[in-house]
C-alpha cells in the first residue's frame, strides 16, 4: 500500500494518551485528576526503545487499546516516508479507543483496520490469517495489554517469523513466571570496588540507593529501560521486558530495578 499524498505530521508537540485506571500506581490518576489544560509540565527527553526498523520491507502494526500511542506514531512516520504498512487496532468499544477519529477519518484510514469487541457483526482480528504468507523482510510491531501482545507474538512465532522481525513494547510487566525462591547475591560497583549484599526481598536499585549509589529509574517494573546498566562481570537473571533475546544472551547489561543474578557477584559499570 502506498501512503496518501500530502500526509502531514506535527513536529512541534508531544501527543500522548493516558488511560485512567482505578488501580493505577499513581501516574494515570495523577495526570487525569490533577492536571488541567494550560498547566506547565516539566518532562525529560524521550527515550526510544521501540524504534522502527531500517528495513524497506512491509510493516505490520498491531495495537491493543492504549497501545495505539506508539503504534500511531509509527504509522504516521511510515506514511510520511512512503513505506508500505498496515495498521490493525483492537479495542473493547469505539468509545474507549484513543485517536480513533484520526485513524478512521484521516489519511491513515486506507491503511487501517479497526476491531471492536462490541461489534459482533464486523470482521474479527484473524491473527493466523494476517500473519501467514508474509514476505521475508516484513517487520511486525505490537503494543497493548499483555494478553493481546502474547497472542500476536505467539502466533507469529508459531508461523516461523524470525525473532529479529518481532518488535514489542510493554506498558506493564507480565505476571512473574519464575519458580523457586530468590537467593541473595552481591553487586560490586566497579568505580569504587564496593560490594553490597542484595537479599532475596530487595532489588538491586534499592540496595544501591541505600548506599548512595544512584541509578536512574522510572517504571521499576523492567518495561521502560531507564535503569539499564552495563554488567562487566557475572551473569544476570533477566526479568525485564526491554532487552531482546540476543541482548539478554550477551549478558553485558541488565535492568537492576527487577532483574537479579545467576552468579554470586555482578560487577556493574557504576
């Protein structure tokens, strides 16, 4: 599919979507309850851990619910640069789906497919059908609830998609799957040689903070990548949702907010 001529994209604003949830950890309720139009908000520079591939092949974009936020930016970029793509957006109902007016009635309409749970007479999201018979250089991008993402990624893997063609971003950490009790280990700060014990019930970042060794953190769930830290020696026990399989295998970085160690000591580039 070719993009619509004259597609425009604003480069002077950040556009986000925040879903207010009763069980919010603080971010969504704080934003929706305390902020008003016209408020001045200080933000940090954006970090992109979910970039578009440099491939010129076709891109398949899958968004579930509020996961449309990064996916929409990708669709706009692909359209603006003349790349081949398609967008599949699923949600519970149209009234709860962000940016739907821009997608349905704007220049992305010709590339987009919307699926709503409360519209039984409309086509359903057929993952097996969509992900079969793709060109070898096709790239897949997905963001949304954990169950939605697992369905998309598991279907793609089952159909033989190369892992390096599967790109994802989580908004929350999936339920823990590790078995057995955590064990204590030590972390060593390479710049000073200081070693600190990390007990089973503590995270690396909390122990480091206690000893005045600060690591930048944000989500503290292993989904944002803010705390990524280089590992100089030892083997991490990766529990994040940021690193790819190949990056994990390299064992040269980890997320100290949630990941632990498989070896007695981790030497950190701090």
